[in-house]
């Protein structure tokens, strides 16, 4: 039985697999001939998206490309006597593969094998201004226009003639477009790769923290300092001071010891009196009530139309990279040195200099590749803490957060409430159904965007006046991010998406795709519900209403590969999602086992992705796998629970990010060929289509409308008491 047969819409026509494939095959021709050809009797003539999406003309990536451009000639690429190009990459490698992709671009342009390109992480270089921000899926887009210049400069300095140059046709590429193993893969799996905690800084002392009993709580007193100082290996105990340039220094108590085990034991032994912070009594229900109250009413549906109304709730979400927050900082009289994974190293250096009362030239920041980031390392919170501890103890501080505090107290994706109304013209014998309008109002805890474009000027512009939760500058940044990132691939007539940020003092930051994944997941759910009300198959409906050929092309590709409409056993279903972001297009069809509606599982996923000019198909596939894992997590299993001002989850057992058992065994990623489109982003585009597809498959398989996330039942657990660290577990 096909999905559409298992869950028929009222008056839905039968459209089996062959029918969908026939429609898919005909869609490009209909789009090519344009409005001069009348639609088929069963098809609507979609109303154009009004007003057009901003991102059709300008997106966040464009702004990063433009702000990076003036200092690109200062980026360092050297050619040694041994013929090896050494590139000091001014971006953070956090597992996304940008190091490998940039090396491939340099090798192609220089006409050398990839083995003759070496990439290292550049230190913070304030002279690069806006050119060290890693974010917005913009790294490859930013460098692509300048690789020729950088290679030419390197050869000129080496006294060599101009390079061979990148071939004009993809068919002639020697390196680009060829599946390539990441340059650091072998070092990672053999343990040779150095992350922050692997850096051997002479005299650096292991340090851990106890964080308050509430998010942004206060330290009143440490009641047994003398006793804990007498514990084995303990070197010092420091109450982390307040203050902080741009953003506040996280509160807590730090213990420095000879080993991390001793620091952990001492942290757990501390008797601390905690004080209330701004989040006393704050819980999920109260947050959602505030968000709902902030959202303006939607415009009413005109008489004679059909309104599809829905409300959605998303909890806070942790980025939860394998590498917890960490930093090494050595503060000496008149100078400071930093080692950390930083997405904004220039402003981190500048802010720490201000915190310590030092000139910028007295601070050096080394950017260390990180074990995941997903947006969280746009801020430099652990560097702030480590700098203060080093200053107060007079010793280099090697700070590592405990996993529980990494989940409870570091930055998260803001909780959100979505209110949607789609207005439809009903289907009749003579007139096919139409979508007249689409409204989506979003209440969310304000996104902290005070990192700006990665340097102190734009950061302070978003931070002033200090101490105000939602400054005018920060609000402007958040609105800009929303308008230049969130788009709709559909012709849904008069369309409106608006955000209503609420000033709640939670530590937030962009999570991969910022606002996009929740907003687009909601829209994809509503698309399925519109299709059902109009009596159309979800894929057929999308192929009619998608407004851009590249979006239709990726959908057509997965329809064939995933065998959309095939017979599924009872309790199983297929779901589909389409997405566009950062100039890239993707579609996904998943199969979901919903026999137990409280414990659904994705069993297969087929993904097609068009990034314009694919540099490394292997890296693109890996990124798509990562986006699928995050979609499974955030749609089905993972969300933070806030109670009495504190996140309750403290581990991967409680914050249920996808594990291997949650990941489908069958995953096919189809990288669309290079047909001459401009290069697009990849880091963030991979989440939303799978998220929509999973939610839609859940609705079909279970008969439940997805409205409150995560969708699977959450197992009960006993929270670690507020202000404490969990006891060690020995296995």
C-alpha cells in the first residue's frame, strides 16, 4: 500500500508511483515554456511569491563575501622552495572539511597535486578586519573569487611565472569535483591531530568549574575553601569575576589542580552558596507563554477560503559537539596568549585585551581546530573564564568544562513558538485549488548576535548599551540574519514570515541554520497539510508550486531514487521535504518506522543536493549525513528541558542527540553535477529538508500532527541537583 493510500486525504485522487514520476518528468517542460502554456486540468497556476524573498537577490553569505573581500590580498599563501604551497587559513576547521576544500581549490589553480598543498590554521590577525568570521556557510564562497589572486601572489614572491590556472570546463578538472578524503582524517583516527586540550603549553594547569544553580546565577560564597585547598593536587580556587567586554563573563567557581581528575574531585567537594539570577523560576511552560504572547495576531482568512491554522513549539537545543567548551590562556604582566577553537578570533582577541586592560598588540590568539562547533564557538566564553583564572592565579590556565555544564550553561538555540495560517482557494470541478497566502509569525528568545562580523566595531554596535538584553543593534542583527537567510521555495501568493524576539536572559547563539531549520520544518509540514486539503499527493503538489527549477530538479532526483509511492508495510511511511539556503538546493525523502508512535525511527533516507559547483563530493556527502543526524535529533529525540531557571539535562544519555542506533542503515546522498551555477554554501543547508521529511513521515505513519518537538516520548531521568556536578560513573 502506498503512503497516499494508507493515509488518504479527503477527495484525494489516486496518484501512484508512475503518476508521480510522469508529473516529475513533465515539470521541467512546463516550467521552461512559462505562462504561455495553460496548466493541466489537475494543476493550479500558482500565485507568485509576493513580496519576493530577499535571499533571491541578497543573502547573508553575500554580505560575508563582500566584507571579506577588501583584505583577501593580506591572506597568507606561500610557495616554498620544495614546491609546497602553505596556506594560513583564516577560518576555523571544525570538521566541516573547509581545509580540504580550500586545499583542492589551490591545487587546481596552481596545477599541482593535492599533496603539494599544506593548510594550517592562521592566528587571529586584526588587520584582516571582517575576514576571520567562520559562519553563514560562506567560507568557500568567500575564497572562490580570490584563489587565483592568492596563487599568483605566491608564485610572484617565489619568482615563478603565472600558474596553469583552473580549467574553464568541469570536465577538465584535475582535482575539483573528485571525491577526496579529508586531509586530516588519518591524523584524527590515529590520534595525531591536536585539539585544544592536546596543546602542550608549559606550566598550563588543568582547570574545571562549578556553575551556578540557575542559568546566569550568582556566587554568594565558597564555604569550605580551606578544606578543598587541602585536597590532593589542588593548586587554587577562584571565584570567576563579573565584567566582560561585548558579552558578560560566565559566572562560576574554578578549581585549578595538577590533573583534571583532581580538579573534578575538588569541584564536586566545594560547598557553595548560590544566589538567584535573572532566570529564577523560569521554566519551559513560562517561556512558551511569553513567546506566544509576543506574537502578533495573524491576518484573518477572507470569506470563502480555507484556512489551515497551526501552532508549533520548539525547545532550546544544545549544539552538543563532542569537544566540550575549552581554552588555554596564559596571562603574564603586559601580555596574554590564547589557544582555542574560535569562529571569531579577531573580536575574541580584542575583547580579551579590553578585559585585561592590555593593548591589542599584547594579545596573541592561536586558532585551534575544534571537534565540532555548529555556531557555538561564535562566542569566546571559555576564553573569558580562562583569562580571568590565569590572571588571578598567575599561572597558565588549561580550562575544560564538564559535560554537564557544557549542556546546562553554555549557549543554545533559542526556544521558539510558531503560529501559521495558510489560506487556500478551495478546489472545484472547474478550478484547481490555489494557495492565496502564507503567514508565519515566530516568537523566540532573542538570539545573541553580539559577535557582529567578527571584530570589535560591529560587535560593540550590537552590544551597546551594555547590560540591556535586547539592544537596538542586536535586534537589527537578528532581523538581518532572518531576512537574509530564511526563504521559501514555493509560490504561495502573499507570503509573510516575521520574528518577535523576547528579551529573556538565556545564553543563546546561532545554531547551524540560525532560525532556518525550525521555520522551514514548520513550512514543510504545512505544505503536506495544504496538499492533503487540496487532494494532491505531496510530491505532485510540490512540483506544481516550487518556484525555481533547481528546487524541482533535486526533488525529481530523489523521487526516482527513493521510489516515492512504493508499497510500505503498515506503520511505515515515506515523507518528503525540499529546501533552499545559501544558494544551495536540496530535497530529501525518508522512510520512517512509526509502529510505536512514541519511539519512531528513520530507516532510510535519500538526499539530493545542488551546491552549484561541488568542490569535494565526499565532503558534501559527509555534511549531508551530519545534517540528517541533526534533523533526526531535533525532530524526534533531542531538546533541552528548562525548569526553575536551569537546564535539566547533563549528558548524552539525557540530551538525546542521535546515536548510531538512531541513524538509518540506508542513506543515499546524490550530489548534483556542476552545470555552471555559482558556488553555494554547504554547512547549513543539509538540516531542513530531512527535518521536514521526518516530520511528514511521522504524520503519515502515526496519524499524529507534528506540533511539539521533539516528537518521540522522552524517557524519565533523575536530574543532577542544581549547582552540582554529577558523580563519576565507573564501568
